[in-house]
C-alpha cells in the first residue's frame, strides 16, 4: 500500500474544488501537474510558500484512488529530493481527510498532532 500524499490549500480553494469535484491549482495550465508531498515533505513547501497563512488545510490523499498518474520528480525550488507530482486534476473522491493546518504565531508551520 502506497503512503498517503498531501496537498496544502486554502479554504476557498477547497470549497471551489468540492463544488466541481476536482482540484486544479493556479499554475496548473503552465506546469501541467499538481504539487503534492509525502508526510515527511509537508513542512518544506509549507514554510517556503505559505508562511503566515492561517486558513490552510492539508488534504490527505489515497494514491490508489487518484485518476491521474503520480510521478516523482525533483522539486520546483532546486531541491534534489523527489516530490510526487500529479499529472492531472486531483479528483476529490481520492481525498480521505481534510486536516486543519494553521500557521504558528510566528508564521511557521508544524505538523498537526496525530499526523
């Protein structure tokens, strides 16, 4: 069984995804994929790209239920580490949990308890 994958997004983005049944981030048309993370990768993009944002959630995704292909590739910010990239829209029926992910008072992120 493949490990869960995670997507960071804001409340408005999640509401829009639920309304249409899929999630496609800004930049999807240019990049052609959705940036995802494994559990131990979540904090790197969170602290790099979302610092200070309080209205975020983590989508926990079951990779077996994804309709598009996941490819592991180097990160977009020069990381040598391989990150999961979803080459298609994220079908919301692959999301098995939505976890609140507010920032700390200093704007940084820590993993939610129990994750």
